C-alpha cells in the first residue's frame, strides 16, 4: 500500500499547479483545465482518506464531484463558444 504522505504530497503538488494556472493564465480554456486539476486533487484526497479509514463515503463523494466537474466544464465551454460566436 502506498503511504498516505505520498498521496497527500501528490495531491498538494497537483493543487498548487492548478492554482498557479488559474492565477497566472488568461486563456479561459487553460483556466478551466486548471480548475479541473484542482478538483481532481481534491478527489485524490477524498479517495485516499476513504481508503485509509476503510469507509466508502469518500469514494462516493468523489464520484459525485467528478460528475459535477464534468457538468461545470460542459457549461463553461458552451459559454465560451457562445461568446466567441458573438464576437465574430
């Protein structure tokens, strides 16, 4: 089994990369991808702690979070496409 510290370090690094992408980049698609990276790092934490404590609720919550993240990206891309269409 992978030690909990390694998983938390990986999750922290992914979250930091996502936060840097949100703060530093101006491209909307890259910002959406960075937000996805941050949500995935939170899901890694949920699954890791769920496995550590032997409880399935964290994994179930991670599945719901992934569904909400997919809907967020779909709505965000639709808004971007409409804005791009209006500008041209």
